[in-house]
C-alpha cells in the first residue's frame, strides 16, 4: 500500500470510527449472539490475491461489530472502564505510522525521552512523591498493564530480598508476598509466574465495613513468616480495589514495610487517576513509603489500552534485576550510561511508542480537562448511589469514593443475580458483579466519556423496573 | 473530542503519516543528536488548558521526528526489521477506535473469535503441523513479543515438569532450561523471571560453521543434569537466530526432547515468516515435535509491532498453568466451557484487539502478496551477499538463508567496528553488529517494504568506499 493509497483508505477508516462513535448509543452494548457466531462467518483461510480495504470495512460492519462488547458505549458500566478518546486514538495512530520499536534509547531516542518526560508530567499531575520523578534515583515507564507492573515489582523485590542472589540462582520456597483478600488476581498471578507458587501469597484480612487491609493482620502475617524462617519479600497495597474500590491504609502499611524492610508496591490501577483532582488525593496519603507504584491511564484517564504508568523509587535496582545484555544489543549510548534503555524496565524486549498517546491526551485536555473528566465520573456515581439509597429494596454494599457503586437487592443473592442477568439481557447496559463479605453484589462503574446523567438515569430505571418484576409487592422489605 | 472533531483531526493525522512515509528516504535514518536533546525541548509539565491537535503535530515535526530512529526507512538494516504497512496501521486504528479490551470472550466475543481464526489462517499460511490448529487440542494466540512467548512456554513447561505442583508450591532450584549459545537473550530472561536463575539455563554449543545447536551436546547436557538429580524442563530451539539467522536441527532436537519428556519450544521470531513461501519451509522441518512455537508477524510480515503469534499443542495445559479466577471475572460464557478466554494464555489480564491488524494485512496482501514480500527480502539479501563475495577485502561470516547477511572486513575486528561506526554516522543507513565465533561481525538485515535494489546498492557503495578510507591500498589482503 503506497502513501497515496494509505491516505485515501485512512480517511475512510477515520470516517468509519467517527460514524461508529456517533452511533454507539443506538447499539446494544453487548452482543447477544451465541459463541461461534463470528468465527462461523469468517472464511477458513486468507485470500490468495489481495482484497480492497472497502471489502474489509464491509465485513467489519457485518461480522465484527455485531459480535462485540462495546467498551466505549455510554451504557458500559462493567468491570472498570477502559476509556479511550479522540486524542489517544490519534497519538496511537502516529505511533503505528512511525513504526518505531523503542527497546533501547538508540533505537528511538525520542521514543525514550518523550516517555520519561510524560511519566514526569503524570507524576506532577498526580502529585506523586518526589522519589518517583526522574530527576533523582527514581523514574517512570509505561507497562502494558498493572499485571505486568505487579510482576516487575515482585521480581525486583525478590532481587532485593535475596541480596542480589535471585538473579543468579533463582528463587526458593522461602519468599512470601502479601496482599489483602481484596488484592487483584494479578498479584497472585505475578507471584506464581515468579516461582513463589500460589501458596507463597499471604491473603491479609480486610475490615468488613471498608474492605481495606487491616495493618495489624499484615504485621501478624509477616511476624509469623519470619518466625518460621521465611522471607517477606513484597507487600502489595491497593488504592481502589477491583471489587469495591477500597483504599488500603498506606501510612500504616508503609510503616510496617519500612520496619521489616519489605518492598511496598502500591497498585492504584483504577483509582490512581483520581489523584488528578486535589480533593481526591487523600487516597494517596502515605505513598512516600512505596518502593513502586502504578496506575492505568487506560482505565479512567482517557488513554486507550494499553497504558499502565509504573514508577520505582530506585531505577538502578529494577534494571539490575531485569537486564540481560547480549552482544547484538550493545551500543555506545548504552555504554555511556547517559541514557535509559526501557527494555530493562519490563518483561518483553520490544516496545511501541506509547508515550505519544499520553502526550496527545495531556495536551488536548490539559490539566483542567482531565480534572473535569474525573469529577464527572465521581458525580455520576454519586447520582446513582443517591437513587439506590432512596429505594429501600436496594442497599449499598460498600463506600463509593470514586466512580464505582456497589449495591444489591436486600432480598438476597438470588434475586440480585437475576437482576443483573435481566438488565444485561436488554442490551441497553452492561454491569458486572462481585461478592462482598460473601454476598452477591452488583457493580456499576462509570467511565465512558460519552456517559451522561441520562445514561445513569436510564440504568437506574432499568434496575428499578426490573426489580419490580422480580420482587412481588408483598415481598418488599418495609424498612 | 467529539466525533466530528475527531474526523477532522483524524484526516490531518492520516495525511501527516502519508507525508512522513513519502519523505522517509530523504531523512537521515538515525538521529545524530546527543542524549537529552528531545527532553530539553519539552516543557516540564502538561498545559493547564487544552491545546489544539495542530500544535501537537507541529511539535511532532520539530521535536519528535528529528530525534527518531526511523525503523521504516529504506536504509534501516539494523537488528531485525520491524515492518509495518498501510493495512496494518489501519487495522490498528480500528482497534484503537473500538477500544475493546478482550481479556475474556464475554468482553469481546468478536475480538476472541477473530483472533482464533487469524491464528488458524497463519497456521495454514505457514503450513504448521495440524496439532497447532484450533480444531484439535491446540491453538494460537497473539502475544506482545517472542519474549513473552518464551516466558509463557517456560511456565507451562515447569507446570508439566512438576506434575502440576509448580502452580501451588512454586519452583525450586532443580529445574533446567536449554538453548544454544546463540539462543535469544529473552530465553535467559524468561528463565530468570520464572525463578530458575541465570544458572538454571544451560547454553548448548553450536556448530562453528552453521551456528546451529549440536544435538549431541544437548543430549549430553540433559543426561548430566539427570545424573545430578536435576529436572530438564524445557528446550528452546531457534529457527533463525538473532546473530546470524542460524536454523537449529529440529528433527534431532525434537527426538531428544521426546525421548526425555522435555518441553520443546521453537522460537522462530524473525524467520518464521519465511515459511509463507513453500521453498523456505525446509527451515521448519521437525516442527511436529514442538509443544509450542512462535514467530513475529511484526518482524517480517508487514504487521506493526506488537504482534507475536504463539501456538501450543495442548491449550488446556497452558490455561491450567496460568489461570486465576476471582469472582469479579466469573461469567456464564466462561463457565459453559464453550469459549476461549485469552487472558489465561498470557501474562497480563487485559488485551487489545490485535487480530484486526492481522486481518487487514492478510486480506489486503493475500497469500501471493505476502510471498512476494518475503521473496523480495531474500533476493535483496542475496544481491548484497554477492557484492561481499566479489570484494576480497570482505568476507561472509555465516550462511544467509533468509534476509540477513553477516559479514566483516578480513582485516579484523577493529577496522570492522570502525566501518560500522562510519557508515552509520552518514545517516544514510543503519546497520548493527554481533560477534560470530568471538569475531566482530556486521549485520545487514533487509525488511522495510520500501527497501529496493537501489537502497541495498547504496549501502554497499557506502561500505565499499568507506573501507577504501579505512584500509590503505598496501594493507589490502591479496587473495
């Protein structure tokens, strides 16, 4: 495809996306087709001769989009949001067009330097502790996801806990990781990948009201392991747990980590973006204790997946843990020590130019635009929570400090699960569930930039009227 | 940014890319600016109020592109190619616009099913063994890179070698991985991440002529480890090593793996694409022994980074090794067992809709178009190798079965290194180096779709005339 063919086809694809976004609200948010529908509509092999882009776009409409879950739909309230935005898509388009692979500074100086600068911009935007800025020993890097950030933190923690021996001789079964029972599944997965096994992770109990980690339980677990001759290597605290957006008490947890010399990683995948707003920075109090921290601009900061922002307080330690230097990657810039080679900050060798989408987003929206986006999400969640509070058939099951509301029918697990199934079957909204204290709980997470008051109100109306059908008048609790 | 603003800005960005591609040949392939140049040109923080896209595009021209290594430049001969193409960029653009996160089938049925189908298309295109097709127990998935593929293979191999105990109790220091001394650094990195330590990897010697693994040396290493009570867990064979594109003898290696029950992973990151052409499939003979296999369409198959295609012969084993299922990811489709959840085939939880770019590429080029691309690379490399052979100051240092040519000045390491430095300093070409049998070797890897006869000829002219300046007439060897 030559540049002029690309120009023509590119305009058509841009138009296709603009039209898609304009018509999102009219589509069902989830596909109602059974498994195999899309696969059955695709031929068994590629064509022998090439086809025009128009043919592919036609199949995109007839085969692919009817089979999608539309994450950018204003009625998408499931999981956590995976926001994107026009400027993010355009930054990523430039990245695709440049086709730069920035594994080393030498293979893309601007790719590396823009990334360092963007992570400093984000650190300033969230008012992160000075230790994470690149002006000192620390610094930031883009990972694909908070899962990979947790893995990289775990590996560096093992390197530190073993006094540097891990790199040469590997782990043994003495090392332990700690997170609350509400910590994300990726923490367990990271520990498994790093060779600790699922039994190497200690689940720490939470306060039943707040769902936040109990520092006393963490201390007890660490002391028990030490007494048994085991080695506490890493604690992962969460700002905004996946189930309920609970905030672990970082100050108390951090003091314990400092006392016992344990690596503290803070996973703020979803709620980190809240710190863009000064009034929500209480959630990050105590972060100065952390050895590493991450949040996902791809969740709630208008930047398309994948873009996890990960910082460490001591970059040298991270690089020492992860570097492998074969002859074919040696170069003068690396040997000068004056540059960052981000390949040594992550699991894969290769890397895309993801800083571009951050740069486009941060410049298009500006600080005030990003704050307005976060505040809108918080306000929409509060609006919805008010509806829940006002209907005595429903109850909130956890605090809602950010843009996630957890709720259920007082009548129990079974009607609550039926309620979720019925509202999702309408295709107008998509919510998911969790369990809080063992009880079935629905989750409504606001995040799509297209979501407005009327969409939240429509979701509520659907829930309210569906509950009417599920709960006979005389079964309704009276209080 | 609303859809109409996106449409207007999107056309401008498409035009920017078309213009960039049209002017690539006139740019220096690498930046000659010192470290810090790009960073110094960027403000210390994001703007308070938003800025127009035009301002960002202007800085893209004035700050970013002058600081880049241009991977798509026709004079880019470094490392291995990281090809992209118009249809790949457009497929990725659609993916960005949809903003689908396909961690589960339920979160993007079409994202999952198109990916399964595209990996089957690729398996057919490369004529991979039947065991890797999704119609049986096997199947394919897109990983970000061959590094991650090696990691996932290593983890599944540990799961198998431990009889399933690895998942619960972790690794210990008895497990061993094997690859040739020419195996990629990511294999060592994968073993380190998995907790085996650098000492857990046995480097197997190669034939000095072919640079391919010696099966007898592999057998000896496995037997020595078994005798010492250690557990051989995984062998990684390479089709197309990074230094010289050597091809390990899969049939002999596979038979040894079968005999001792060791997982065989085949890393064909670069050269796998060659199997698109029937006349190059000799390189894949013996692949039916492999438990897993990967190659990178993002290297030599016109698909932008990141896109590693990874197959396993037994998908259930892979899923069992990697799955973690918290309540908030439970859903009816997963529990039906009728769908694939690709999150369980990889390290991160989240995933982009990368199958789209493969779909666009495979349909736009068709089988014949892709074969023509591979054949062009092989022919250009052969053309260059002929020039080397015809000048008795130069010598080839390894066979060139694909599109990589390894060569040096007979005069020795120092003039060879000086030659590389001088030709790269012109900004007209970018080559990298390696060592073969300890001796400094230049590498010229053809891959950019813009590279034509005249670019290879220009590279040769630069090398030849630069050598004139480096080697006084009377120092020239006579043979």
